[in-house]
């Protein structure tokens, strides 16, 4: 399943028997740790990398599913699409290649939905559907 470090806090609170505050992001992993499937588990994750650090990665944001990752490098206005099943090391950029238009469209809609849901307004202003 797709999990985030944001899930650690709710998981620890759940294990301690404490209610998770409504404004806290993330979801308890306890059911997954117990081997149970959670209904309506997330099908995608959003991330936003803000600064060029020691490993020289340009600021960007993206959406990841179990199979694909769509990335937008907003300072250079550059998109990347990777098929994580066929290319787990993200070597070949599929963005703009024939046959991937529907996947790109769907991932852009999901990216927009997640940015709106999470309130990343600065990222929303950098690109259009």
C-alpha cells in the first residue's frame, strides 16, 4: 500500500489509544500492520520538494501511484512521467510520448485534486491543466 511519513503520527496515536485530531494529516497504519486491508486506502500520494539541497534536485512536486509518477519541475517548466513498474530507477521520461496522453491527463487531474485537498496554493498557481 502507499504510505507516507505523515502516517506515523496517527499510527502512534492509534497504538496509544489516543484519538487522532481531525486537522492532522495522515492515516493510521495499524490495520495494515495487522494484515487487514483498509477500505478506500489512498491510490496516490502527493509530494512537494521545495529546495535544491546537497543532492542537487531542482524544486518540484509530483503525484505517485503504484505504477506511475508524474513530476513537474516548476522553475524550468519541465514535466516527467515514469512507469515505476517498467523503469523503477526513473531513467526514461515518458512525458510527451505517444500512448501516454490518457495517463498524463489522469495524473494531472489527480495532482490538481491533491494540491487542492492539501491546500498547496503556491503549487497550484504554477501550472494549468
